[in-house]
């Protein structure tokens, strides 16, 4: 599925009650993984204890994996500002301004990607299809909300 950016970068940001139906929200908006994601850390720690217990000499290094997992969950995010989107990944971050974004691409099991005007794409961590209403509001309507369009159609 591909969602195209509706408004051009030259148009002013819509205010609350604008025709596109997006409410104005405070920026920057940060999209992170759901808090339930941290429940994977104790499970990983349990597995690491079992492995390290089997052979501390050879598998003791696995005890660091739950710590790395927790750091990764805390680090990975997408931040929406007035200037554009900042995607913070595992080893780096990428900032994309609004004029560079042509739309969003949703694959069935893959990550959400911002498709750029040069046909390249940027992975947007921690964004799901259900985040689109909030993402649309944070983008000031530059990214349309298909949920609202479906409501308007009915």
C-alpha cells in the first residue's frame, strides 16, 4: 500500500479544524515501540541464563544480549517536527525534510518506509498503520490519514 503526500511543501501548515480534518498537536511528536516490547527483555534474560548456565565459559557472553535489546528498544524511534521526519535506527539517524517526502509505503510484513521524491526510501522505525492518524496530525496534513478518508467515504 502506498500513501501519497497530499499537500505540497509550499502550502502553509493547516490549523485545527482545517478541511483535511487533522487536529493540531504539539511538536515534536515521538513514535516509539509499544511499552509491551520491554517484556521481551526478561524473556531474553531467562534464555541467556539458561545458555550461560549450560556453559559459562562458552556462552556467558549471552548475558549481554538482554541489555543490548533494552538499549535498542529505547533508542529506535521516529520523530516528527515542523521541518520533517527524523528516523533513529540501530546504528544511525536520518533526517528527511517535508519537501523530500513523496509518500509512505506499507508492505505486508515489512517496515513503514517514507518514499522520497528521488524514488529512494527511508525506514520509519516504530510507525505502524494504526499510527497514521497521529502521524497525519503531526505532519500538519502533509501525510494524509486514510482512516479519516474511509470515515468520510461512509
